[in-house]
């Protein structure tokens, strides 16, 4: 199979899995690649204003289940990647990031100061909308994870059907600082999951994509 065929196959192979085979776990090698996909996803300025909780403990999955409307994916998945986005982006957080960029890319002191001041200005101008912005960054990482998983024939389900505050409590995440926004359940589909046999429902290419 060439790369075009591989990618095209992944698009069709992936579906939002409703029930996983709980006996099948994701290998350590595959997990390493999936973690890399989340980490290397792009974000605005590269700021990555979110974190990911990767749940593999069955005990934690059981505790999460009622906070996720008892959806069967939670307790049958091999892993859950839960994306929590920052509610605010402090100047201190920006400075840690710009310092990292300076060190990794050998910025001069002057260009670092300019970059740092610029970025702090951009964040300040977002005001109340900053949480929406951090959350959008988290979704890009989740998207990278979904497609990477499909390419590796790992099944997945993106999920928003949960109570963010209750999920934060189970994870031990400070809800004043972070909001759980989306999770991706990962594993191997159960033969009993009827959804895998259903055709994909999508609008036509013409309706979705307007080529100018
Ligand atoms: C942001 C987001 C949240 C979703 N939340 C849930 C969910 O809580 N439970 C669920 O079973 N499916 C959930 N889905 C899956 C969608 O219903 C599914 O992707 C859509 O119906 C298209 O089907 P397909 O992914 O199988 O092609 C979610 C999808 C996205 C992108």
C-alpha cells in the first residue's frame, strides 16, 4: 500500500467506537508514538496551554464512569486521554515558555524580550476569551491523536459527554485552573460494537469545501 492508500484507509477505518474489547490493551511501543502525536501537535505560538491525563488504571476508569454518563467506552477502553485546558494564561506561564524558546533557539536577549512582551500583549488582548482559545489548542492535539491512532489501527472515540467538574475531581485537577474539555478513549473495537458496520454520514465535499 502506498502512503495515499494508507491515509485514505485510515480515514475510512476510523469510527467513533462505542464499545472496546476490554481484554485488548495498547502496547507500550504504540503508546509512545501516540504520546508523541499529542506532544508534537501544533498550537498557537507553540504555547501548549493544556495538559493531558492518560488514564490506564481500571480503578480510575471506574471512578470516571459516572462522570461520563456511564458511557461504555470509559470502562472498556485500554486508555483514556483526557485533555484539560488552562482557564487563564499568566504572565509567569508565558515567560517560562518564551525562556524555553530562547534557550532552545539561541535567541539574543533583545529578541527574547521583544518576543516575550509581544506574546504577553497578545494574551492580555484576549481577555475573557482566553479560555476558549486554550481549549481550541487542546482539540488540535486531540485531532492529531485520533488520526495517528487510526493510522496504527488503534480504535478511538472522541468524547465530550462528561461533567467537566466531576472529571477534574477524579483526576485531582484544580478546576479553577484547568477545565477538562475533551477526551479520547483508545483501544480495540469490540466485535459486539454495531457502529463499526454503519456507513459514514457526511455532507458532500461540495457542501463542505468551497474552492476559490
Ligand atoms: C468533540 C466530539 C465529542 C464527541 N462526544 C462523544 C461522546 O461523548 N460519546 C460518543 O459516543 N461519541 C462522541 N463523539 C463521536 C461523534 O458522535 C462521531 O464522531 C460522529 O457521529 C461521526 O461519526 P464517526 O466518528 O464514527 O465517523 C464525539 C465527537 C467529537 C468530535
